[in-house]
C-alpha cells in the first residue's frame, strides 16, 4: 500500500523520521520518502500488510492508515493512494483538454474497490502550479467520473458536506494523484483539545517539530510567550517527565492556555505563569530548554516594538538558559541581531510554512 502523507512545508524530514519510527514498531517492511517528486509538505510511505492478534487469538489485518492517524504528531493527513499519473504539458492545455485527460485517466480506475456504492462520497481537490484549470474544475470532473463508474453497480450517493468517503484529487505541476483521505475533513493538526482559539496559535504539528528540534532530555522546559499553550500542551501529551512552564503576558490568553490544558488532560503537568518574558529571570533562576513562537507584530501588538522586545527577551534568556532554545518568527533581522548580541550561537536555521508564510526557525545555544 502507498500512503501519501501531508504535513507543513519545511518539516518533511521530521515527519519522515516520525513515520519511520512508528512503522518500525509494526514490524512491517516499509520505505518512506520525503517530498516525493519534489512536492513540498508531502511524505510518501510504501508499507507492507500489517497484522495484530485479537482477544480471541485470531490474526487480523491492522489498518496502517488508522494507526498513523491515531499516533502521528507531525502529520496533517493520511491518504491511501489509488493511482497517480504524470500529465506532460497539462499546464499549457486549454481547460477542456486538461479536464478530458484527467477524466479519461480516472474513468479507467476501479473506483468500486475503494468505496461501497451504498456509501456517500465527495471529492476534495488541491492544485499547485501553473494550470488553466482550477481545483474546483478538478473536483467536479473527478466527482462526475466516479459517479458514472459507480452507477454501473447501483445508485451512488454524493454528500458534499458530510461524506462517508472522501476522495482526494491533487494536481501538482504535471503530477495527478487520486486517493482516499482517511483523515477526514478536519486536518490532524486541528487538535480536539483546543477549546480556546488564540488568534495567532501555532499549528500543533509545527509545535511538535520545534520540540523535536529542541531535543528536550527531561530537563526543565519553558515557552516564554506561550499564548494558548500549544507547545507546552503538546510536550506534556508526549509524556514528558520534566518541569514544563507556560509564561504569558496577557491574562486572557493564559486562562485560554489553562482551559486548553484542562481539555487535553495535562493541566497538572504544566506551571502557568502570568508574566512578562522581558523579565524572565524574575520567574525562573535557570531553565534547560526554551521553545517559543515569538510575537511577530502582525496579528498582535505593533511591529515597531519587535526589535526592542526581542533584544530585551534574549538579554534575559542569556541569564537563565542552560541548554538549547528554539524560536520561530517572521522577523529575521530582529531575531538574528538579538541572538548574536546576547552571546548565543545559531546552531540550525530552517524555513517552515505557517499561515501562508515561510517562517524562520532557529535552534540556538
Ligand atoms: N504559540 C502560541 C499558541 O499556539 O497559542 C501563540 C504565541 S503568540 C505568536 C505570541 C504570544 O506572546 C501572544 O499570546 C502574546 O500575548 C504574548 N506576548 C507578547 N508579549 C509578551 C511578553 N512581553 N511576555 C510574555 N508574553 C508576551
């Protein structure tokens, strides 16, 4: 089976490592590739059949897609590949021709093997690159062909709002892909614990990527601009045994973080402090790891305040940080100046896609 896995751009290597670690526990043969055909935000896993023994001692097939949906912290979607095809020159094709090519390809696929005619279905689509067709055109065309194919076996049911089966059709450059989206309409990064919605919250998948980059070893951990608590909560959910601190300047957000932690079942694992990160040393004498999604000034506060805020914060961080810090921001100039002038060294830098932007991520020591 081939699974197309989606995640944020820039963390494919971390998602691949997570998937490899999860699959190795199943004892099945597998091969995982990041950015298949150069497509960012995608990981491809080829996996053999997996089995488990039920309570009556019978050997049962285990759904690897369900296993990944339930356990992954870095993935957004798990899609079972039905077929993929390269359409040379489709970007220059007039709309009718491009859609005819897709139509002809999908019509040849044994769709009935993947969906029962009695189950309602919908097609969700995604398109990236230069084309004369839209993603809506693709969804309509693929939906029509699947409907016509299923009509041979009964009366197909389309339900665009609450389908039982979601087909996912993607055209990325010249590559067309059709699969069954086993995750459903709500991406895995939208965590069920989020009851307080901070206006600038971090995707939980990216929070986990930052935690991976920090490599916390059981030592004390702080998010000094914790907002709704995404990073501390995700760390606590991983079963982290060390001290976890969530510091936030605004009461409303800190209360939101507490509500989220309560809903996640990790309230008792986190220390919540109402305070100013530019006075960090007033709250903690020392801390091993600091990981944060810094204020960018786009959604919160004024942008002109950012350089001073970063300079003051990193000055305080230099007094207390023992091991490693990981920070994500759009403000490259301000953070690099604050990091360097306060005696830290940048050990790693990468860009991560978040909220339609490529955001700078730094590991510092
Ligand atoms: N990662 C968080 C989440 O997922 O909800 C969002 C963090 S948001 C980008 C930055 C947070 O820093 C905001 O909640 C803001 O109120 C807080 N903040 C701004 N200035 C601060 C300061 N001086 N000290 C502590 N927190 C501050």
